C-alpha cells in the first residue's frame, strides 16, 4: 500500500506523523540512556559494596580471614560479585556504543532526509498552485475580453441602426468590435492552451511527483521503524551476551559456598589458638596443721611472733604471695634455701607466665620481641617456623642470583669481548655477605625454634627438676601452672592484666616462723624507667624516675624485688627499672 496513491491529499498529516516518528526515536534513545545510567550506578554500588566488605590489606583481619574456608568463600563471593558488577558496566558500555550513539547519528540523518523530502513536496505543491493561479488569470482575461467584445458589438449595431450617425463613426465602431472579437478569440485560445497545460501538470503532480515524494517519505518512515526494531533487538541482546559470564560468576559463588568445610575451620581454630601449655594438674593438699601443734609460750617473744605468723597463715591459707595486697609488711622472712633452689629451678617455667608483661612493654616501645616470646609455645613455634621459611626463601633467591652471576662471569672469562669479569665481583661479594647474614639469622631463629620444640635438653631439664623439688617439699606442695590463670588475647598472646603477676614463692610454715625476724639486705639500687601500678598481690607501685633499693635481683622470671622503706617492699617488672648492683650499698634504717 503506497502513501502516494492513498494519501495524496494528506501532506500536512504526513508531515506531523513523520515528526512524531522522530520524536519517538529520540524518546526511545533517552530511555536507553537512562537504562545505561542505571546499569552504571548499579555496577558502582555493587563494586562499592564488594570493596566495603573486602578485608583490609596488610592487616590482622586479612590474615585471620585467610585461615577459614567460610571467610575464603565469602572473599571469593565478593570477587565474583565484583566481576558481576563489571558485566553490568559492560552492558552500559554496549548500550551507549551500539544504541545511544548510533541512534543519535541516525536521528540527525533522519531529520535531514525528512526535511529534504518535505521541501520537495512543498516545492511541487507551490508549482501546481502557481499553475492554477495562471490558469485562473487566463480564464479571467478570456472572460473579460468576451464581455468587451459583446459590448463593442452592441455599440456597433446601435450606431449602425442610427441614421443620424455618420458613416465614419459606424465604420470606427465596426473596427472596434472586430478588434474586441479578435482579442476575445486570442484569450480563448490562450486559455484553452494553458488549461491543457495545467491539466497535464496537475496529472503529473498528483500521479507522479507527489507519489514519488510520498514514497520516499514512506521508505524513510519504514526504515525508521526497522531501525528502531533493530535497536530494541540489540537492547535485549546486550543483556543476553553477559548471561554466560554472569552464570560463571554465579557458578563461582556456588562453588565458593560448596568449598566451606566446617571441620576444617574447627581444626583451624585449634591451630590458631593452641597455646601448647599442659592443663593444670590436681591441687595438692597443703597441711598447715604442723604449725598449730607447736607448744607456744605466751610470754615468749619468739612464740608471740610465731603465733602472729600462724594467725596470718590461718587467714589466708590458700594464698601463695609473700606480701599482703597493700604491700604492708614490717619485716619479711628470709626464705629457706630449699625455696631458693625451688625458685631457681622453676624460673624458666615462670618465664612463660610473664610473657605478657614483656609484651606490654614491647608494644609500648613499638614492636614485639624478635623471638616471639610474647606468644604461647605453639603459636610461637608457628611464627618461628614461618620466619625460618621466609629466610630460607630469601637465601635461595640470593643463591640463584649468585649462580646466575657465576655463569655470566664464566662467559665473560671465556669471551672477554662480552664484558669485564671483574665487574661482577662486587655484586658477588654483596650476595655472599647477604647469604652469610641470612644464614646466621636462620640459625638464630632455628635455635629459638629448637628451644620451643624441646629439642634442646638444657631447656627441658628445669621442668623435670621442678617436679623433683616440689615432691621433696613436705607439707608445702605448690602448683604453679601458667595456663590456669592466663587470659589469651584473640591472637593467642597474653594480656598484661592477666599475667603481670610476681612469681609465686613456696612458703614452708615450719621455717617461716624462725625466719620472720630476718630482713633481706639491699644489694643495689634501681631507677624506675616506666611507671608501674602494682595492683596485684606481692607487687609494689612505682613512679617514673623513682629511686628504690634492690633486695633481690631478677632470677630469670622477669621480676625484681625492691624496697622503698622499712615497711614497703615488693616485686616490680625487671624491664621497668634500671638496676645498679652494689654490694656495699646500705639502707639508712639498717644502721641502727
């Protein structure tokens, strides 16, 4: 069905319709543009969401999450979601390139083509209207000439019938009538000729020119509709092309979910937080009845002191600290030799319980100990093993570089024109120095690892001797197990509050009452480097810069026994004070 034959008289309506078609294309293009913006915003929000829940780089959180399968699965899901967002960005990009940009260009071409067609149509319409006007003019001229010829003929006939009119006037009227008749004849011929011409032009206009123009407009409109259909098809295909990748992203999420292993994560918790300490043993019965059986005289000074001591024992039989909580002790008893030997044998085991205090100081200074001594044995072993593995990798890298340079040097020796062999010596020397340094460091960490793993017999003997000594202490069995009182932080290390307690001294009531009058002599002085709040029983509070007397130096357990005056003494962390040992130092109150 052709617009030229069916809509030959609907020029204005076709003009409005084609303009509506262009507006519709622009409207659809705007729709696709907004859809593209939605895809971009959605992809951006998805990426931000994925980034928000990603573990922070070079942080403890990232290291912790890499241990568990559920966390690794979640990380894989976030990565797949990031790829999923990338597919939506690809949709927006394809919509912009394949539809929006193409439709913008096509719309401009469509407007230009439509303008050209309707310009031709208006021109043809103007021509037929001009021909019609000329035809009307010829017709009016022919009508006017006919009327003039009739009037001239009537005037001639009137003069010819009048006898009073001269012959000359009659002849003149006759000639005028003939001239008017001739003009009317000429106008008639002209009108007839132009009418034939107009009919031909009108026939060409309505059957050739206008149909041709309308056909072009129809083709243009049909092409516009087809192009719009192609864009809509592309709109769907753009989404369809990402479906395989989106499916892979979803498959990756499903695979990540299926990779979660509850048993493995449970085992990982054990590996992460296992301290390596043995559970505390049974608490042995402490017999304080022997001190009560002694016959004590009320008038005896020593007996009264022993009674006072026994009363103190009755008040706190379960406490193992040599001082009361407020650090008030007029005179401290001298510990028996067996207890001193006991402390010496157990100093190594107590060091494990006091790791947290040293860790607190190391954190205050900026970093932990190099040997990871602030960690429990099992966690320390893992850290040391990882450090050794890293050092071995560095050593292997250096050795590989050395082998490569050695081969290059051999080539230079055989072919001097390729290079100077001596130019590689500085680098080889540097590599040798680095290897020696790394090997020494590896040996150092390996020694610490051997200590933790119990491969060194020297490190494992104290625990055996400790048990022997405790067995020989009658009526005063003491169980000093660090794992019983410690509190672990999330990373397996100790907190300062849970472990910063002075070492436990085994008190024998039989010897205690006889040693009460003796006060330990000073063996030096010390200066507090850091303030220490001695809130635990057996400790003493010190201020930064305070000078104190040392009455018992550190036996390897990390504590030093100090005295402020005759009534205040207790333990302070050895790392918190600077000790100056002097055997000749005396206390001012000891002179009397």
